[in-house]
């Protein structure tokens, strides 16, 4: 594809995302593993997440927040569901229609459940921008590096790995729905540290309780989950 054609198609993709945002917002996120020691012969080189709901609001501390979620396979049982939630917490909202934000360890959180595999991630650095603040829909884009961990029962949490996460969104205003999604992404000691606290929480989330509930056919009461390695 020529550079001229890419430049022509880029605005078209953004326009289609905006037109398809509907009443619940919409996003498109791509996750790219950055490991340099091994590569799978079959796993996707780029993982795409397509949230069908995306909300923004300003929290009680004056921070602009965005949360999004993709959930499919409902009604088929927990082992067949795919559930991915992501949240972004920036600084104060733009004084005008647009603003660029630096990404820190507080900015991004994500949780994904697909059958017995669970993944969590927190940002380390990056950049984000928002546009059209003050209009019915908030547009935004982000490019960030995150530390990610996966949990496989009964092995437990794996080692940290770095990922590049890029995405764009069209969010609608809904504080109540957005805060519920943000809480999902912060469960299990993934809560964002206070600005005057150490940004290195230990994670001890048990994926068989809380957010992901009971897995059908598997009794989870009494399961102990040892603290996982720190992700930040």
C-alpha cells in the first residue's frame, strides 16, 4: 500500500469508528507483544480487542476518565465467554476541545478473561490525546507500553512481559456505567495508587472470584491465591 493511500484511508477509518459509535460508544484496540526471546508459530502477531461500549466522565478528583469493554459469548458458560475491560485515567479535562496527555503507571489498566486464561496489564509509559471535549462524543487515541501477566489454572500467574497497546475510541458520557467498568479493571490490587503513594502495588487477584464469578462445575470457595509478582 502506498503512503498516499494510507493517508487517504486513515481519516476514513476514524470516520467509520465515529459513525458506528451509537449510544454506547465504540473502540478499537491492538495489543502487540514486545518479547524478543521467542515467537509463536501460530499465535496472532497482533491481538485485536473491539469494545462495543465506551464511556467517559470526570471523577471526583477532577480527572478525565474513559472505560471500555468487549463481552461476547454470554449464555454459553464462563468457560466460553470472552470479557475484556480497559480503563484510562488522565489528568484534568481539556480547557478547550483537545488535549495531549502523557501516560504514567496510573493511566491504563486492563483485565481479560477467556475461559480459564486471565490477563491483567498496567501501563508504564506512552502518550494519549482527546478531541471534541464538550461535544456529545469524545474522541481519543492512545499509544502506550504496558506490563502484562497471564494466569493459567492451576499454574498461577506467569512472568511479566511488555506489550505495545495502541487504540482509538469514541466515548459517550455515562459516569455510572463507566465507573462500574473502571472498578472491574482495578480489582485485585490493581487499584491506581494515590498520587502521593508508591506506584508499586503487589497483585494478589484470584481469578476465580470477584469479577469473574463462579466457573460452572467448579467449586471455588476456599481456593487460596498466593500473591502474584508485582506488575508495576
